[in-house]
């Protein structure tokens, strides 16, 4: 999984943290959680605020 796999990351986060409200997750936590996902193998430095925003938005959509 890479940073660009936004939907796949969002699904994995929703599965791993089913009781977490994605609206309340700080980007620092989100960043670390993505890095810890099984199968995630991208360069940690390739992330940025826009990618984290997109992941959070997709996770919110998955949670609804």
C-alpha cells in the first residue's frame, strides 16, 4: 500500500479503528496509524497535509 492508495488506506483504518471518529483524529496520529498499517510500504517522507486530508475524508465517507 502506498500513500496514493487513499481508499484502501481509509478502509484499513476503518477496520482497525471501528470505534474512532475520523473527524476527531489529529493528523499526527493519522500519519502514524497509516505507517503502522499491515501492507503499508511507502516512504514516510512522501506524505503531506493534502494526502492526510484526503485519507481522513475517505475514512469519514467509509464510516458513514
